[in-house]
C-alpha cells in the first residue's frame, strides 16, 4: 500500500512539475473503462462487449513538439476484472500506470489541416505499472501480487474533437501490455493485456500563437497581418459589416456599403466625392467645390456662377467677356472689339473728342474733327489764306539767314495758327533763286528754314511739330531769268500737315 501511495505521489508530482514547465502543451482529464484479454478467456479478443465494466480515470499532459508529434505523459488508474461464465472464479486487478508515449497527429498540415475540428491520432510508448491483483474462487480469495511495479507497453488510436483553441474532447482506445504475465493468476505465454477505453476533456495550456494579436490563433487566422485594433471575424479577417470590400477598421462609413476608392463610403451621384463629404450629394460635381457642380468648367461653382452654362471669368462672377475688353458680354454693346483697343463702360471703342471717329483710328483723338479727315479738324480756307499771307511777309537780310524784324508779326501769326490746330505739323521748306552756286544756295535755304524754326520754337511751338528742309534752287515756282521771277523764287513755303 505504501508503494502504491508513493508511486501515485511521485507520478502526480512529476506531472504537476511538467504542467508548470510545459506551457506549450495540453492537460487532459479522462474517464477510463478497461477490458481483459488473456489466459483465462483464451485470448479471444472479444473487446467492446464489456462483460464486466470497470471505471477508472487518468490525467495526461501533452507537450507540443512539432505539427506531427506530441509527447504524452499519462497517469491512469485502471480496474481490470474478469469472471468466468459460471461465475465461479476470476480475478480483480488495480493498475496505477505512468506511461510516456509519442502521439502522431493526422492534423499536421499534410494529411489534415492543423485547425481541423476532427483530428485522428496514433499513440505508442512505454512506462511502469503498479499492480495490485487478487484471485478468487467459490472457496477462497488470495492475492496474486501486492504492490508489484512492472514495466508496461502501450499503443492505441484516438480522435480529438477540437471545440475551439482552448479545449476539446479526446476519445481513445489503448492496448496496455504489462510485462508481468501472472497478474491474472496464470503464468503462461506472456500474453495478458487489457484494452483501455477513454474519453476526456483536453485543455490547451499554452495560449495559441496569435501573431497579429486579434484573438484568433495563427493556425485558424486567414488574415494573419490584421492590426490588433481591428475587429475580426472567426477566421481572423477584419469585419466588413456592410460587405463593400472595405474592412470596418478602414471604412469611414462602416454601416453603409460604399466604394473602395472612397474608403467605403457611398457616392450616389458618382462624382468621386463621398456622400458624407459631398455638399451636393444628388448632383455630380467636382472635388475642389466639395462635390458641387461647375457645369461650364470655368473654375466657378454653379452656385456662385451668374452664367453657369457659359464659361466666364471670376471678376464677372462666371460670365463671359468674349473680346477680352474688360466688359462682360451681357453689358457689352460692341462684343467683337479688336484686342488692345481701349473701350468705354459699355464695351465700345472710346471716342474721346466725340467726333464719331474712335480713338484707335483717330489721328486727332483729343480734337473733334471730320470723319473724312481721320478725325482731325479740317483747316479752314480762311486759315490757309492767313498762312499764305504770313508766308509772303517772312524776309531775310540779303545773302544771309537773318530774319528781318518785319517778319516777326508774320511768324507770330504762324504761331497763332499752330496753337489753333495743335494736332497739325508745320512742314516748312527754304528756297532760293539760281544766283550763285547750287551748293551755297542749298546751305542758305536750309539755314533760313532753321532760322524760322528757331523763332517758332522760341515762341513755344514744340520742335517735333516742325519739319524744316532747305531745297536751294531746286524747286523754283517761276523763271529765274528776271529780277521779279528770282524774287518769287526766294521764299519760305509753309504747309499744315497731319502725321
């Protein structure tokens, strides 16, 4: 009895130590039932008839080695009983067994998936048995062995029904062959054995590997890289409540099916702006305006565009200015004005002097004139006469370019005419008679023209309004053969022209 207690204590202590150390295995608690086969029944192997059912129990520790193998330590108490058909004799045996076995798993990833719910296996190993056996008959009962410790061989098959990552139900049939032939009271052939039926709950001691920490073990996780903040389904994949292809943890609209391009949000107007962000969710628009339309594509949203169907400018609130004159078309009375022409408030070319000739083509834009004269005032006949009269009064000292004092009133009259017709230029030519050399006459005529020009400038006439050219004797107006003719050819000719 002391041996039995010692063996049990040592076995349980060893198992408990291994439980603490082996956090990569599984702990099982089993109910057992054993059937005898040996000399007394002729080794008929009539198992599963359970003629004398005896219940026992077992505790097991499985240590994970690799996907195919576990190492199993198992302590069991088995009651083996036999009685002949007449009921006149038999034996009772109690076995306290410690076995160390290797378990081959069919759910190793090659035959069945590692996370298979139904996982067959094979076991084989050896250990030791403490045997307490007695023989009885109608007349007497006597012990066969009391506290013998013998070696034991074991082999079997089973199935693990895995409920989840934490526990499952294991059923198995294991043949035990104690290496002690006389435990049934008959020593003959060494062929005594018993079949142990077992069923028990197996609890995983180690927490299943869960690389992404989503609560689903890697061996069952179909999405092993899921962020640990994401809610996952039973397969470890992110939940997609609205089944739109965007996981809830990435879905900005997890309750409503939407587009993957818009982070799972719907876009009923199909403008690539999610309804949740779309200021105009029922009308296709553009992103820059929060999903609101810009029908004419002018960069101004329709709500702020006074001409939403015609591309225009921001300064005109979306309305057009076809001729780019700064006046929008709706107010432009001259919508086809050429580029670069200054226009008035209604878009027409300006006519500063109001003479009907626009400034763009008016040679005298600040003086009202005649249309036929390019917008310039026509020189009156009276003024022409005054100019001709003044011209005849311009005289010089003989052979010199010095104006006579008598010329001053005439030149002052010319100044007055130029002030009256300030858009005109004075074209002035100096002429001589044919007396003397042509070269000297040309120089003299130019000098006299320059003398008149200098006088006019001195009186305030702008230099750029005067053209002074000396022609010498080249352009006579009469014959130089008489004194009277030569006197007429010595002159300064004046003419008002438009540039």
